[in-house]
């Protein structure tokens, strides 16, 4: 498409081989983030058994957060390797590190060894695999971008469902060490196959692949996205890792705790594709704010009072459907706010910012629980209000986006509804004031009005 003599990046295929990439990325997510979700089962086992001498509850909490934070911490390095050596090389580095982590953890007999294996090394492997794939899906789709991203993100939920149950069964029947080894072998084989199937479109769209572009910090809307992610992770990590142990504190068994963890991940797998599907019609930022608010609301009004197995299963389903909203929307929302070209750099910075909340969130939650004598009320309040705060900040970004589209609509002499929210240019066939007398926006609306007005963004 050419507008005013300026050649834009090629229109994405919006399907085709892109669906193969979606399936491959979803499977990789299942064998990275999905496997990481099973740490809730490991954590409950560690807390109930004296597995590693001198290890404390806080040590175990840090390991779970460390694996996620390190995945995000290596994002700039993974972005650089993608630019220099390509997506496939980046993914293969991740496969090697993740496999090494599981095998290494199987031989650990001291807590510091578990920190290095299940914390650091697994996190690095997951980071290379995640960064290598997170921008692939948006490159293949336009109008179906959020739907495709929802299907890809659902892989982590399905993986968490399968591996939460499988991990508990393997630990019980064949030992902790062999559970690690089997998980490592399976992840290695599956991830290598998927790596061979993934294809990016970096050259076609002229992706910057810059690991750290400080110019982005000059944009207030980018700060809004960062706070949205920061607060979302403070709530999400608490929910993800705490449910099995919470189940034990209210009188349930380890097996019931693993089922709760599995059901939570099932909820994520069920919820993410609809979030993506309706994002394309309802608006990506609209959906991000609404679903994130519901995640906080469900924690405050359902989890707070869930003391029986049935109620906790119900919460795990409905709460799980919206708990991981950030991961389902981060790529398409960042694309809409920052643009496709700046997407890799914007995401790299986002991952670095999320290192802090992912590292310390579960540790904060356990400290709150210990302070309250083993009661989870304070931790639940913490998680719920972090989600609500995240929804507030993404809603501020929404108000900014509406104003930005009003400005662009005035520039192109059309209405904001006729603009493509990613390129901020009139969509194909869109009417303009010059061609059809369509009503244009005379000036930007006030910020408060934009915060409450309806717009598909």
C-alpha cells in the first residue's frame, strides 16, 4: 500500500503458513511457560518435604520467580542474537539451555545448585525460546493478529495443565530426579521440531531488532505499557505459584493441589483464544483493560472466600481464563501502541522491566503469608489490587491512543474509525472528507472524556 508516495511495509499474509507458525509457537510455549507453570507443583512439594538441607521457604519462592525473571533478563541478548544469527539460532540456544537445566536439576543435592539449574539456566533457556518466537505471530497477521496470538499464548496453558498433573505423578511414582530428566528429554525433542517449523518475516517488514532503544522512554504511552506489565506480573506470579500451597493450607492434599494448578492452566488455555478473538473486534486495548480488571475482581471476590475444593476449582477455571491476559495481549497491544517496526525493541525493554516483579512477587506473597501466621488473605488482596492497578494504567494508555488516532484522522481528513490502529493510516477503501464528505474530528478530545468514551482501540 502506498500513501502520499510513502511505501509502507508489506501487508501481512493474515494466514497461510502463519497458522503453522502459530501451532509451533503454541507448542514451544507449552514446553517453556507451560513447564514453568508446573513449578507450582514443585514448590508445594519442596515446602512439604525437607528436600534440600538448610533451604528456606523464601529460597524456594525465589527459584520460581527467578526462572521467569531470567527469561526476561536475557531478552536483549536474545534480540541481538536474532539480529545477528537469525531466529532459528536463537531458538536452538534456548533448547540447549533448557535441556541442560532439567538434567542439571536432576543431580542437584544443594539449594544453590537448584538455583543455578531450575532458576538461572532454565530461565535463560526459556528466555531465548520466548524472545525468538514472541514477535513471529504478529508478523504473519493483520485483522486476525490478536486471535492468532491468543491461540499461540494458549499453548502455555495447555502445557501447564499437562505438566502440572504429569509432574505430580512422576514425583510420586519415579522420584524427583527422574521427573526432571523426563521433562528435559521431552522438552528437547519437541522444541527442536518446532524450531525447524518457525519462520519469521523480519526482512519483509524491516524489523529494527534493536535490543534497547532509549528513544522509547520519551513516550508516555510506553511508560503506561510498562506499568501495566509490572503490576500485572506482581499479581500473576502470586496466583500462578500460590494456589497449590494455598490448597494445602485450607486442608487439601498434594494431589488436590496439583489438580488445582492444572485447572488454573486449563483456564488459561480456554481463555486466551477468546481474548484474542474478541480483541480483534472489541479492540485490543479495550480487551486488555477489561480482562485485567476481571482478573483482580475474581481474586478479591472468589479466591478470597474459596476454602473448599469445588469453589477453588471454580476459581481456577474462571480466574485462569483472565489471569494471563498480559501474555495474550502484550504483543498485539504493544504493536498497536508502538508500531511493528519498534516492536522488538519495545518488548525487549518490557522484559527487562518485568525482571523485578517476576523475581520478587512470590517471595513477597510468602512473606505476607508468614507475617499473617500462614493466612493467605493478605497475599490475595495484594494480587487482586495489583491486577486492578494494571487495568487502570492500560486504560490510561487507551485514552492516549484515542487522542492519537483523532490527531491522525484530522491529518488524513477522515474519521478515527477509518484508521488502521497499527499503522495509524486510513484502511484500504476508507472514506475521506475529500472523497466523500465524511465528518472529521476538529480537535483532540479532552483526556478525561477519552477515558470514558467508546472507541475500538
